[in-house]
């Protein structure tokens, strides 16, 4: 009967309102975006890996490719360096691991802006 269904209907409506992403949520802050969310979005763009620069133009082309992806995603600066170095392999990865460790590891990494990263990157791969 209707009396037995009312608690279930009430619970379903309550859950719908709680999880709604429609107009009722308009006044709320969006959920925080984590590195994992950005990484998922980033990988969908099929970013190129970077191993080494056989010519200076290779380093420049790679950073331009990364910036194109960051721009289309609307990526926050705080995540750009970590996303970019995620695509390092071989010599580039070995250099980055050693450099990051010498600077203080992950505590240092989260402070590195994209502009700072590009300076370091070009000093290493675009002499």
C-alpha cells in the first residue's frame, strides 16, 4: 500500500536532492579538484612523453604541446608541473628524480610553478 511505500519514496527523494548536481547545487562550492582528477583529464588528451631532446626544438615543442593541453583543460598552475613530469621517461625521468630529491622531494615539488619548471627544463634540455 501507499503507507508502506512512503518511507522508501522519501528516502529516494532525499538521496536525489543530496546528490543532485542540478540547479539546487548552484550556490554550493564545486568539489575540490585533486591531482587524480587532473591526471585523468590530462591522460584523455593523450599527452606526449618526453625522454630527451636530440635538438633544442624538441624541448620547446614538448612544452608547447603540454601548454596546449593545459589551456584546453583549464588546468590550474599548481598541477601543471606534476602532470608534465608524469610524462617523463628515460633520461628526463632520471634527471627529474635526482633534481627533485636534491631540492626536497614532494614538499618542494608542490611549490614549483609552471614558469619555474620551464626555466629548469630549458636549462637542462635547451642549453
